C-alpha cells in the first residue's frame, strides 16, 4: 500500500513559482496593464420603525455617476468605478482594489413608499432612505340603532 501525504500548500507553492517565472521572463500580465476586476460594493441594510436604510460603500465614485431606480418593489443601484490611468513610465506592481461596473438589486417588502425614496452621499458612503407607508390602524365602527 502506498501512502500519499496531502499537502494543501503544494498547489499554492506551484502557483507562486509559476508567477515568479512569468515575472522573470516578462510574461506577467499585471505588470503590463491592470486587468479589470469584478467587484460588488459592500452594503448594510437596516430596518427602523418608519423607514429602511441602505448604506453602500462606494469610495472613489462621483455620486452623479450612480444610478438608482425603483420598479415593482425592486430598488436597483448601478454605477462604475474606473481604474486610475497609469502614465507611460508607470507600471502596476500591485493591484488589489476592484473596479468596473456594478449592479445591485434589493427587493423591498410591501408597504414601502417609492415616491419618498431619497439618497445622499458623504465620505464615500451612499445612504438610501426608503420610508414606510403609514399604516392605518383598524378602527371599530359602531352600529346605530
């Protein structure tokens, strides 16, 4: 019987060795140009007594370039974060920040006021406020008679 030992770092080590050889021979794509990375902005959604609040982290994006739509109880948030342009004498040595187009959708519960939705951006955080419709309390009707 042959015993094979599992080494979870073996694949990672081979990948790092390949990347090092690619850099040595000038085949590393990250040094030539910055590849577009898909990204999704992080959001927090909270419910309060009279409203819903969506907070979206959108650093580096002009609020004028963000599109917010409401249709059939679905709130859509769209936009794009563009990569910084590199000069002729510059090359990317590390590129970790994601950029590109994004599209987030949120299904809102019944009872939200679509006409009262507002949005404000501050310090790279977009705050979308969705008010709830005022619920009419049931009342007892007396019978005259």
